[in-house]
């Protein structure tokens, strides 16, 4: 087993590991961000739109919209479900316990959190973390699509059943969606388990590792 696999197993709490020696390479864009001139909003305008968005009722109860974070020229875009309580409080995706595990999963494949772009299907928190409603997803999707158009990643990693099914417009089980390359708005998309689920179901961490290896292969162009 190579070091990356061992690092992953350690990060996921599968095997004891004495020392952590992960060299995290933060991939920064070599060229400055260029203005996108296709007529849609740029980053600043888009973020301003989300800040005052009232397209669904979730704005009434949110503390902060959670726009997205990370490298706006990333090769990998992570898409989750919706902000939880901590994300709503801080205005940043994946900053709670699940976010910590997500960070460790990324480190295990040599990517710092800052190297990827992270967003959610919904920008506002559903109370009690209930599942997003179809009308909420539809109202929010143009923001996500615009983020995707601006980042232009090589690959999307959808985390969790809710994100995967909503992006792919399907009821298919996540276990069936995994392990294949799908398409979302012209960008290849792969699916893995949500880190919150993995915290509850550690036995599935090995499958998540297989998903991450697929991500690595696709990013390096060998899958
Ligand atoms: N779960 C998600 O899907 N997204 C977040 O931002 C936090 C938890």
C-alpha cells in the first residue's frame, strides 16, 4: 500500500498510524484570474446577489448565506448539500465536524482545502438540517451553475446522497451512483459519501477511499 493510502486510512481513523507526514501541495493558479466576459455575473456580483437573495423562504431564518470558498481556478470543485448550523453561523461551507473530515480526505489525496473550490447545492440553511425541497434547489441552482461556469473545474466531487441526487436529477441510490463518471452541466462529476455519514458509518470509509482514488485518476487524466 502506498503512503497516500496509509495517510488516508489514518485520516479516516481506519488504522493506527504513528506519524503524519503528508506533504500538502497548495495548487495556486499560475495566471491571474481573468475577467469572464460571457455576460453572466462575475464573482463579486454573484456573491452580492447571494448575500441579498430572497428566491426561497430560507433567507428568513438564515444567519448568513454560505456562498462558497476556495480556489476560484480549482481543478476540483466539491459540492455538498446545504449549510449546517456552524456553516450558517460562520458563512462558510464545511466548517463543522464533517468539514474537518472533508479536509482530511482532501489532504489524503494531496489537496489542501484551499486548493479546491467548495460550495453547496443550497446557499442557505434549512432549519433542523431538513432535506432541501425541490423548489429550494431549483431557486438556488442558477448560483451554483454560475459558480461552476466561473471556476471551470476539471471535475466535480458531489458529496452525499442529497447533493448527488439533486445534481443528477435522480432517485438512484448513492451506492449505485458511486464509481462512475456522470455529467453535470458539461463537467464530469463523481459521487462519494457525505463526511457526516462517514462519521456515523466508518465501515464505508474504505469505499470513500476508492472514490477519492477515482478522483485522483481523473484529475491526472489516467482514468
Ligand atoms: N454539510 C454540507 O453538505 N455542507 C456544508 O457546508 C456543511 C455540512
